[in-house]
């Protein structure tokens, strides 16, 4: 990465413009470091300990970039030509004096939540010509200002967690002007470490002696560098505050707001009940013991920043007993709030609280259970990235607002997914955009499993949470490219960004844990195509690896090359097993050769994991210990198990291969990617928008705004898409609509669309007939396993030739990925037939429609 200018790298990173740190002096810029000398750093000793600690990180970061270490003082006022002044308004006498002297304008900063300003101030005090001032509205505001400067200098937030090297510079200059990121749009933005065995637990035990403060300080710093502020700690046999008393102390010192997961009330880890609880986890029979247990959690919390979980689920994150009723749960919350008030010495509403409507708890809410208005209602997805419920538009605002609990990792039905990243950014964008537009802006928390290997989606989730208005639907690819540039520089950023996007897209078609030899179709060539796509990605990733400097290789392996190797190999393994089974049906001569190849690919899978565990001198040993081959039901196998193959005895005579029936001529079905419409008809405020790269094959289309009222009677000039198609014969046809697995988040009758051919009356079709997001519900299990909702409608053509297929908007947030019009004879396949017709978009239509503007 030698020769890379920070300005060039970071200009690409900042979606809304160039970096304010460059390696070349500009008019009125501030010299942070030049000619082997760095501007001294100063922070007041009276400031927050977390600010002083982050200032030391800045000192180290400047050294990372320039090999020069600036001085850092906290006791005496600095002197010199140019100095860096760091401080929090109201905690730093120096900053407060600058404000009083009207040398620093803090309007738009003071009194705000987590806001910083960076500005060059002339003659800030006697003995100093110029100062770069980093001032924060509060503790985290100042810390974010410090880390923002570090990021602009070229230090990746992932320098430790992904071994991203820092490009070196001979000089650093901060541009004149006022630099700020404003106030975050979502108040609490964080991650949940969960399902952490065997990977993170094995790794942290080897490296730190356990999931303790020595490990957590790295996590705290990462969250802050990503401008997050909130953490639910690991809880599989771990208890954050009990395992290591320094955990909560250091979290608060760093500036991390702690919480506990959706079923761990009043800061108590579930494992603490196993350790100290007496009697049953049952409020009807054991209320006094439970109250005392919870009281202990609140006393231990003291005045540290927490969002306190209220409510109760069954023991071990199970549903409450069948006899549990709303009155009991409301009493539990009321009693918990009394404990909060008694232990904090202030009214309960002055302590941030949240109640998670997770799984069956949402049913209690839907049936009328309520909690006090200051408690944040934490709404949830279905554990598969599809939001279950959002606030009703027009409802009276809640003082505590709403949050979302989202998943990048899950243990549960229809199957665990814990191994690698299967979360495409366009879908995360679409669902969290939906949440934000419906007023969910108090808490965004995401289950990230072991943290690694979710680096890219974690960055995106927290960046998007800071300001959802800043990243539009058509900027997600640019975000990915810029993230790649931040880690690896400009040279290969476009290519790496595309590889990262495609890998997540392909993995989301079916999570690796759900793959088997029967997933894709052999008969249509689908399996061969899928394997070729993965192998092409791998070839591209390996070619870049050869061109990268040695210093980048560890980070590149962790973030890019390993998942390509692992996923290409796994898909080829199952494809080879499928070929082996097919060959064995007719005793073909290559049957045993295919069995041997499958066994070699299975062995290679273990070698790829071993290589990851050895990367960076073994720094991440155990982080790839997660099993992922050989599932027989929802829970993971104890060890990876080789898929069954067939071997034939020596001398077996091959049987004749029956002829393969050919696919019907192209004209007997038409397959169109949703984004390739001929014309989009908008109406009123409702416009059709492309969602680039969202979906299993190409991109998707939906309507914005997502808050617009339903179109109850589609037809005429109401919003619809038109697709010109040609079919060879008259008669019956089936229209298959491939839709993203969006849930009935309005809790109404289900989301609907309509479809018609030519001038027939549109048929209204409900996505959610018979579907509830619950284990055992087959429509939902199928939708999330296949990452698609497939709906069909029947039509009759009066004549052959050209027709217009119309897809009508009825409800908002219906996301269309693909349409297939079948006249019979279409072979079954997992992804549906590849596109064989493209609606040519007219220039006038292009001009008329505001595509991709959100």
C-alpha cells in the first residue's frame, strides 16, 4: 500500500465528498505532522477517562501513519505554533474557555447527543498560533471526533479485528473549515455477541483466558471506531458482570452503553440464574427470589450507562408457560420498575429501558399487553433478516420510541446459520430503511454471532444507523467498494467490492448449512452454473491476492479470500455428490472417481478452516471451528460429516444412459428479471424504484415511499410495471412471481400485489396466506430457507404473439425479483429459469421515472 495518498483513499470512502485529511499542504490547512514533527496533543485531565484513553489511541494512530509519535499532555496548557486540543463541552476548561471567548462556535453541538466538531482555530490562547480543536457535546461525541480523524488519516476501524494494515504517509494536513458528522439519527446502535461457541469462546479462552475484559476492550474500541455505542455481551455460559468485574467498569469507561439480550431482565445474564438462582424461573411460584435476583443486578449496575431489559421469557430463552397471561407479564414489568426506582433512587422513567417483542412476546403485545410509555418497544425480525412488525403509521409517538433487533447469525429453525456471512447489504438496506421510515430510531441492535466473519455487514449496519438518509438504495454498491478501498486501497477496490457483494448474494440464495446435493437442479444445468459462478469469484479473488503487497495478505485472506475458498469448495462438494448419485443410477464408469473427488473436497474444507485458524501467526485460532456440513435437523452436528456417496464394485458393467429430455423451446416460457421492465407507471407520490443487486439472481423493484397507503383497487393508471413479452400460442399460462421474503409487518391481512396480462382485470394476490413467522409453519420455513416467496396466478391468452404483462402495486414494501410466464413444460429449478427476455426500456420512460433515488 506504499505510495497511497490518504486523501485519495478517503475521498473514495466518503460517499458525500472528499476527505478532510490529505498528505499535501493546502491553503490554511493545519499541519498534523510534517518533516518528522507532529503537533502536540492536549486534553484536560478533568475530561472523561474514555476521552483521555481515546486520545492515546489517536497518538498511536498518528504513529501508525507517520512513524512519528506526538506528545500528549493532560496537566499543563500546551504551547507551540500548532497544537491539537481535545475536549468535551462542560468537562474541559480549555474548550469551555474557547467557547466563552467566542473562538469556537458550538451551536449545533452543545446539548446534542454524540455530536463532535473539528475546526482550526486561530490564536486560541497565549503562546499558541493555531489549534485543531476536537470538541464533543458529550463523552462519545468527543471520542467519535477523535476516531473520525483517525479514519480520515487512513486507520481502518478493523486494524486489529481484521489485521488491516495502515498506509504510511510522510505528512498529514487537516483541511481548513468545520468538520462534523452531525447527530446520529438512531440513538443506540450496537451489536450482540451470541451463539459464540465453539468459535469465539474457543478463541478467547486461548488468547485471553476467557470471554473477559482483556478481550472486550478490543470490542469496545471497535464499536466506538465504527461510531456504535451499544453492546449485548456474549451469554452462552457467559455472564458479563459476574465473570470479570472489570467488564462493566471498562465498558463504561470506554463509553459503551451496555444492555442484556431480550430475555435477560435487569442486567442479569441468564447464566447467573444457573449459578445463583434458587427454585424455579417462575414468577407465579417464586416471585420473591426473582425480585431479589434482579435487585442485585440493578445494585451492581450503579450509575453506569445501561439500557435495562424488562419483561420475562421462559427459562433458557424459551416461551413462557401456556398458562402465562398478559396480567402476569404486566405485573412483572411493574414490579421490575419498582426495583429500578428503588435501586437507582430516581423515578423508573429516568433509566432507559426496553421490552423486546421477540417471538411469542409479540403475540402478547398484539393481544393488548402494554408497558409504560417511556419503555422502548424493541421490535424484531424473524431471525432471518425479515422484520416481523413495525409501528402503525399515525400512532401517537411513544416517549421511549421503538427499536429493532436484527440477525446476521442465528441458532434455531429451520436451521442454524453461524459459519460465514450470508447477509447481502442490499437486503439489510431495504429492511432497515423500512424500519427507519416507520419511525424506528431508538435502538438498532444486530446479532453478529462471533463478530468475525461479519466485518462488512457490521460496518454497514452501524454506518447506516448513524444516518439512513446518507446511503441511498443505488449507493449500496458504492458503499461496498468504498469499504474495500478503506481496507485495501483504491487500486483493486472496485473488483474487491464486487466480489464481496456477489459472495454474500450467492450465500444468501441458500445458507451453507442448508445446502445439500439436491439444492440445485442437475437436469437444467443449474448446479453447474452455480458452481461456475463461485469458481469465477474465487479465481478473481485469487488473482487479486497475487497482486497485493505482503502486508495486506492476512487481512485479505480473512475478509475476502477465505470465504471465497470455503464457499466455492462447499458448493463444488455438494455438486460432485449430486453427480456421483446420478452416475451411480446407471453404473457409470466415473461413479467412483466422483466419490473420490467428493471426499477430497470434504478434506479440503477442513484444510481451508485450518488455514484460517493459522492466519496472522495463529491470532484467530478457533475462529473457524464452526461445524457446517452434515446437518440432519435444525441444530448443528457435533463434527462435520462427509455427505454420503456411492461407490461401485470393481468390474461393474455400466447401464445405458437414458436420453435427457430437452428443455422446451424458449418461446414456451418467458423469464424476466424484475428490474428489466419495459415501462414503469408512477402515480401521485408513489414511484417505482430499482433496488440494485437485491435478490437471488439480479436486482429487484419496489415502490417508494414505503409509507404510502395501499392501492386498494389496482388498475387503469394506478402504479404498475409493464413487461412486453411474446408467447407462441394462445391458451392457459401461469405467472410465477418471485418476491423477497418480506413479512406481514403491518400485522394486517398480509401484503398484496396484483398481476394481469393485457387488459384483463388485475388479480390480487396475498404474499402471506397461511404464513406466520414461526417454527413449524411450512410456508415461512420454505420462504426463509429458499430466500424467496414464490406466488402464482393463472391467466388465459386469447391469441399468440405479443402481450403486456402488468405487475400492480397494492401494498407498500412488496419487493419483486423475477417474473416467469409458463405455458407448460418448464423444468423445476431452485432459482427459476435464467432470463430469456428483456423489456427494452424507452428513453422517455427513463426520463419520466425517478429510479434509485432513495
